């Protein structure tokens, strides 16, 4: 057994015995002659007492020595032991959210049966929806991003430091050759463009880094924006002195949460380097002041950076909350295969609160009125490089309206596959003051739902299935109303 686990179990047992005897820490200190702070450290699992101290405690609490040191727990504490042995608390990045493990153990210990039932329920739900360890890590990261409004000033400052150190002009379009030169000259990288193409099993990978020889293997079919992003991430790992990292892009698996967090930091750094904050804020300010939405100006803005549309939209989620105080927004990434009727929501981010459009894990049909899906259908039919559209989405159920901008592009690694990236901004008085073109009548407004199965729109021409779940909910509601009427009638 791990020493840490033994200390935690002993501390929990001591606390249970003390509370059963209605003793405060002060009372047990007075009874045993051991200091209150020392007893507190024991109960928190930070210290394990020596044999003579255990003998003293067993005498004063009137409990056999063997029972006190045994790892066998009674029925009240048994669930806590199961949780600790499962190491589930080690999987949760508690420190990221300012939570001490001892605090959580305290909560568990105070109501072990109920808390264990709760955690077991969460685990069962996770298993039911195939919620993997990686999914859990990514959900934790998403919560961390949302808690910080997806803006990290320290990383922004490090990008400015990097640009000064290596004389990278952030007012100019960043080129892959410029970043490659820094990797090779300053960090002794070797770039290999041939090896990955020899292994068809690695068709979905864009890069592999071999740390021993500092060799970066690149897929030979990536475009310059993707190459620039990979170089920028590698520079981030080196400049930020990150050692516990992933070596493949895209990732294959995470060994621990630090790798997830460091991958995010490197990606954030790369995005901030390729799409500098000052340039983006300046051009967005000018765009927002226009009375009508200028599509060509917007597309030129995306093209002005040597970055993919996805990187651009991701960067919007950093800059809009910070520099424009637009904090009610969401980000969605869908994938779609040509000639398929399915759309898969692969990534989402919600700032301020959970917004109306969100992922559904029960194989329901996402609303075909969403602009996110419309651009995917368009690009799949026309096979263009980039399809853009925008709309105002109105959700009748909660009376929310969003300005949604969406771009669809080809998946460079899968023939006949496409992806769309969307950013939605909640329309309120604050947004209307900041974005002049919201009153542009050329922007189409559509009533939308989340999924067909839950959608109340009766005359939808693109509905894929009937509102089965909504109908079921209405039946239950009608039944409940009749029961309440009968209760009143016969009371």
C-alpha cells in the first residue's frame, strides 16, 4: 500500500473515532497531551504518528491498537477507501481550481455513503457515454479555460518577450521559414519532411518530435499555415521550458493531465504568435464599427494571418472577452463526411455560461437550421476551399439570440471529409453597443433548436426526425397536470 494512502486512512479513522466520542480537536489534545496542530495534521493525512503516539491514542480513545492501525474500514468509511484506492482523486487536476485534496477527502469523509453514491453515479454515467480518461482531462481543461474567460495574460506577455528576443516582427505576417530558422539555429532541431509519408498508418498525424535527437518529422502534405502552427508550438515548448509534453500532433493519448495543460499552453502561445493580439484587436474594432457586415473585409482579415480559419476562430475566443468585454460566447467545431447525414460536434467551448447550442451525446440530430451545418453541406456539395456564412440564430425556447459566424474547410487528412468552425455571440444590449452591423437587414435571422428530437418548431422543412423527446416530455407534463387536478378535486 502507498504510504500516502495509509496516512489518509489512519487520519480518517482517528477523526471518526474523535467525532463519535463528541470530542473537538482541542478536547482530544487535552485528553491525549498531543498538540492540536499535530492531531490536525494526522487527521488530514499529512502525518503518521509513531508507535508510542498510536498506543497513547488507542488508550485514551478506548480502542484496540490493532483496530486503529488496521487498513480495514467499517461500513461508514469503506466507500472512502474505495475512492482512495481507485486513485480517482489523482486523476482530477484539483490544484488547477484551487482545491486541496485534503479538503475533498474531508467532504467525502463527512458523508461517505452519499458522496460515494454520487461519485459512483458520475462514473456510471461516464461509462455509459464512453467518457474516457482523455475526455475527462479535456473536460477539466475546458472548465479551466472557461473559468479564465479563455484569456491568459502571462502567455500573451511571453509571446511579446519571444518576439523581442528573436526579433520577430509581430506587425508582419509570420512565415514558416522564419520560425523554422529559429528552431534550427537556436534549438538545434532537425526537420524531416519525408519519413512520415512512408508509413500509411500515420496518415492522420501532422508531426512527431523525437526528443533524443531533436528531430521533427513532418507530414509532407500539410499547408504552410499548418506547418507554421507546428513550428510555433515547438518554439513554445522550448521558450516556456516545458518538458512533460506530447510528442505527436495530433495527439494519440495523454499520460497525465499536465500533458493536456501543456499542450494547451503551447497551442495558445502558437495562436498568439501567429495572430498577434494588437493586430487582431485593431482590425476587429474597425470591422465592428461598420453599419453593414463586410464579408470580403472579414475574409481578408482571416487571410491576413498565416493561420487556418480554426486558429483564427480560436483566437477570437481569447481576444473578444478581453479586449471587447464580449464574454457571452461559444465556440463549436463540427466534422462531416460527404454524402453522409450525420454531423459530429468534436469540440466546444462556452464562456460565461452554457449557451443554447451544445453537444448532445445520445445520437440525436443537430438542428439543420444551424449555420454551422449549412456551411458544411455547402462545401460538401461544391468542394470549395473555404465556405463562410453568418446568421442570427433565435432559440424560441429560451428567447436567446446569437450572432453566429461560421467557416467550413476541407479536412486535409481525410478525403471527402469537412469541418466547420463557429463562434456565436449572445445578442444583448452590450453587444449592440459594440457591434454596429447587428442591425444589418442582410443578415438572415432563423428560428433554431438544438436537436430535432427536442425542437418545438412545427413547420420545419429540414427536420430529420419528429420531436420524440419533446413529445414525451409534454405527455408527462399533461399527466402530471391531470393528477394535480384530481388531487385537488378529491382533497
